C-alpha cells in the first residue's frame, strides 16, 4: 500500500475516532428522550462506527504502521437538547464521514477500496435516518 493510502486510512481512522466520541455523547443525550426510530438509528450508527474504527485500526496495523490515537476529547455540537437537534448533529457526523470515505475510496485500491466504497454507500444511505436526503455523489462537494 502506498504512503498516500496509509495516510488516507489514518485520516479516516481519525474521523472515526471523532464520530464514535460524538455519537456516544449524542446517544447519552438521546437516552433522556422517549424511545424513537431516531434513537434506535443512533444506537445502530454508533455500533457501525465502532466496528469501522476497529477495522481501520486492523488495516493500518497490517500495513506495518501504528494507528493514530484518538484525541482526549472532541468538540460537541451545541445545543443538542431536542430530538431534532440530536438528529441534525448526527447527520453532520454522517456527512463528515461520507466525505472522509469518499477520499479513502480515491486513495486506495483493491480490497481496501471495496471496503471504503461499502462504508461510503452505507453512510450515505444511513443519513436518511437523521433527515438526510439522497445525493448523486455522496461525500463530494458539488
């Protein structure tokens, strides 16, 4: 794997560290709200991002590199008191991840590219749970 691909994997891992942190905080806020499809989607999305983070760590380690560590903390969106605010914040996380995965698709090949493309598509489709709408080229600036 090229240095560019390893760098892209590291950047994607850094993005997943942030996503896991923010989604965990949003899940904590949402736990005070009545059970809803948005809450269930938030729980499922968190689990997906934890799995992706762990997979990225393994991919980077397999390349002989040390995976980038998570920051001690990340800036949380504010305010996130209502279901609508929580959903909007989760949508921003998903869109940021879609952008990161689009860059990873561009920087990788073979199995890594297929995995990144699957993650990009799943993230783009998952945005609907938080009020997102389909885009022709998810993760790319238009």
